[in-house]
C-alpha cells in the first residue's frame, strides 16, 4: 500500500510521455509513408488531436493523485511512528 503513490506517479508520467510522443511519431510516419524518392518529395504534417490533450489531462490528474497518495502515506507513517 505504501508504494501506491509512487506507482500512480509512474503511470501518470507514462500517460504524459505517450501524449507527448504520439504527435511526433505520427509526423515521422507521415513523412516516411509519403516519401517519393523519384520526385524528391515528402509531406510533413504535425498536429495535436483532442485525443492527445485528453490523455495528457488524464496523465496530469493521475500524477497529482499519486503525489497526494504518496504524501498521505508519508504523513500516516510519521504519525504511526509518533504513537
């Protein structure tokens, strides 16, 4: 139970990393798929969808909840030591 806050923070960071890297990976894939070696042309597009914003917000919420859980666990351990 004591490591729940730490695990939630890791999970939130993973969500944030996924939301940050998805547009970059999509842009690189678009560049690779549209590359025309004969005409020396390629199409590069970059955009952020609503999906990435929602995933980032969920990641921030999980990260905040994990921080609160870690602090609550620390405070509970300290008060157990006092008693």
